[in-house]
C-alpha cells in the first residue's frame, strides 16, 4: 500500500514533464521489443540449425576406408595437424597429397 501511495505521489508532481513521461514509455517499449525480438531471433536460429543438422544427418553415413597398398616411395610429408602447426612449417602443408590405393565400403 505504501509503495502505491509513493508512486501515486509522482503522478501529479510539478517536476514531471510530458517529455520525461514520453521518454520513459519509449525506453520501456524499446526494451520490451529488444527482449522479445532477441528471443524470437534465437528461437528461429535454433530451429534453423536443428533442421539443417537433421538434413545433413540424413545425407551422411559412416564409411570405412581400407588401405590396400602403401604410398609410392618418394612421397614425403607429415600430414598430421601437429606437423602443420610446428614453428618451422609456418602453417604450410607438404608439397602434395599422400597417394595410396584404398577401398571404400559402407559400414555394416
């Protein structure tokens, strides 16, 4: 009860200007729009990501690769991520991709 009397007292205050009241309402509306808009944008984004992930899961399937022959002699290069991140390598990959015979099959 005491707080309503305190709020009511400000309604007829001579220090309350129309511009201040309008500014307070504008700020309140902008904050509500930002909160609701942010929530809606987040939900729409989450739904879109879930839909895209589901579509990717449908089109992808695990496969197994079996190496049937070794890479030819003379092919050098360490393709591991540790080798590429070494200071001397400076982020460069080896000269060519490793070539070897392989056989692909779907997971049973």
